[in-house]
């Protein structure tokens, strides 16, 4: 049992209900970031929203507001079988290599935020965000801005010209690039023609984490 403030209690109760930030936001007709702001303690829901939260979570407003104990410690790691019907987990791009090597297809942290994915995908797929401007090319047929959500599927076959996440073992970086295949040779390149590092050959130790299967542009 754990005593916690209102913001932490909202997050704990949401996780107990296996609800995503977006699912709670949809109940109120607000943005996901607004719910996230409640959980960080940056803002506080008004009285009407507190009453609706109580109904969603099956708790009285009085108990929601009081610093009472709830049975969920949001700092503990709770594992459960991956359920893609709840949406794909949103993970930092820096964790993508670890996801592929140790987490995909097994179990995952229940505290991970989930985002519904409209594209066909395998159970090991996940969502991350685009880092930097290396893949930004508004003049091309495809372009990715910093912060765009991208869905990555480690089970999708790699094809010449597709977009991929790559773990460069020499630098321990995870980078987002387009892959080029010529015979047995594999290369990667940014879409941004002004990017200083253009074509780079993949070494035997480098790992393609997964293929990008779609993107969303956040508002």
C-alpha cells in the first residue's frame, strides 16, 4: 500500500484500469498531454472532471482527493504479456536496441504509455519518436520531422529503400535512416540532403532493429 498525492494517484488508478493517456483523454474530449499534465502535477482537474475521474476509476472524489493509500506503486515494474489491442508501447529511441534484444515478444513494463496503431504489425512492434532533422526532406516523397511518432516493426522484412532503425555497435547509437541494398552490401542514408553524414556502410556488427511501418504528426 502506498500513500500518494493526487497526480500520482490518478496515474496509479489509470494503470490499474489498463487505460492509456489517450483513452482517458477521449472520455473528456481533451488532449493526451492534458491528462499527462495532471499526472505530472503541473495542472489539476476541476471539480467536474474529478467527479468523472472517480466514476471511471470506481473511487469517490473524497478518496481521490485525500492522501490515502492505493494498491498500485507506479514506480514498481509490473510485467504482463504484450497485448497489442491496447496499443503499441511508446519507448524512447535510446531504448529501441534493448527492446529488440530483451523485451520484444516476452513481457513489458505496464507503466509504458500505449498508442493505438492503425497499421498491420507483429506483436514485437513498438512506437518511438523521430530524433533530430536527419530525415527531414519536405521536397521528397517522404519526410520525418523531429518529434513525429513512428511505428517500428522488428518482424517486417527489410527491403531496399525502406526506412529503418539501426543500432550502430561502434558508437552504441540508435539512428533512423533509409536503407540501401546492393547485392550483399547494405548502406544507410539520411533523407536530409544537407545532413553532413550521407551514405554509411553497415558493418557485420550493426543491427537493423526494425522497419518503419508508419508515422503520425503530433498536434
